[in-house]
């Protein structure tokens, strides 16, 4: 996926009010920009970090510039969560994500209850499968972690997937890791133990747990490979292929 053509390098001054950030351009100008990430951005929001921002020509936008990625220890991290589903859709369509066989259709934003929608309904030669996608920007010691803050909504999505499996449907959750300095994925049990426990329970119920890593570059982001998943079970870990 190509990023918008009008981009600029900058330095992050601060991120605040969840959806705002201040940056300084190379010429010294300071801008307030949109930060499209509702998470804590733990580990990837330190003041002084290099960032890439993009410009929108939409005259209705209050803030024309958007925070796309931030550099931590020489590794670019994609923090624009509005791109995550587009990245996954692209990888499903081109076969990089091949866990669901040959796909005939990819439907987005599928309502599964009065309270929830899931990101995709996939139909292919292996049948139907509901898919929920989560963006992962946190990593520690080579391990990508989700979530970076307590997520009641994320836990509810897992419960929806468990219910779907119990009703005979295929269901999966996919973690899109927008950084290249990780070699495996695990739930962040220290941050949200309920989410970690629910993810383990979902896997035991038959929900497929997948992790894919994206190559993040200032010009382009694309999903490139599958990563192993470690599900935390008490003091030990269970690895999924």
C-alpha cells in the first residue's frame, strides 16, 4: 500500500487528547496534526522521535496532516490504525494471507449482533469465516504484544467470535503487526489479563489466532509474512504454528 504522495519527515513533540499530536518540521515550523490511533501508543510516542506525516487535500478536515509512522530504535512503526483493514484486505486479495484458501469474496464491516460488527466475512473454497483484525504497534524484546491498553471492546469481539464458532461458523482474529523488530506475537497479559485469558479461551474454542507482520517504510506499508503466536497460559506459554 502506497502512502499519500504528499508526505514530510518531522519530529514528534507530543501526543495528546488521543487524536492530536504536535510535530516540528525540518524548517522549524510546528504543526498540530491528526493522530489516527485510539490506543495508548505505548513504546512508540516518545517526544523527539522521527515521524512521517501525510497531507490530505480534503478542505473539510480541521487538521490537514496525519501521523503515519514513528521511528523507534531505527525501526519504523505504523501507527495509523485507519490503514490496518486496508492492509489486511490487500494481503487477503493478493494471497499473502493464505490461511483461508482461495477467496471468492471479501465482505467488510459485517454485522453479527445488535452491538457488534466484525471486520470481514470471507468466502472461499474452504467455506465461510468471520475475521476480526487488530493493529499491533507494541513490541518488547522481539515479541509483538496486543493490546497496549485495556480493551473491553476487543474482549467483546473475541466473545462474538467464540459465539460464532459455537454456532458452526468459521472465525479468526488476525493481529497486524506494523513493525519489523518482532519475531513472534503474544497477548499483553500484563496490560490486559482479561483479554489475554479470553484470547486463550477463544483459541481453545476453535477461533483461529493469526499474526502477520508488515514491512513499514516511509513510502509504503505492506504485509509480508506470518509470525508464530504464543498464547500465555499462566506462567507458561503455548506456541501456535
